[in-house]
C-alpha cells in the first residue's frame, strides 16, 4: 500500500546490522518500521516526506 516516509534512521554510507531499523513508513495511519534483512553498507534512496509506492526500493545494502 502507498505511504509516506516519516523517518530515516540511518545515514547513507553507514555500516548497519541485520535487524536495524532503516526507514519508518506511515500507511493508513499506521507506522511500519522497515528493518535491514542483512548486514552491510547502506544506501538510502528516500527522504522524510517522500511518498512511496508498493514494491518501491527504499534502500540498498551492500556487503
């Protein structure tokens, strides 16, 4: 479901661990914390206030 980015919890280029919250999205008045599935260096592709769509890539993680 479409939503909006209400928080970005990490900075692009930072090292993150699996389970770290990367982005928080609000959809239908509910907040959804999106966690990293793997550890690695993150590239965030969205900013607070951005509208996001279903299946949109919000961040990339490279090991």
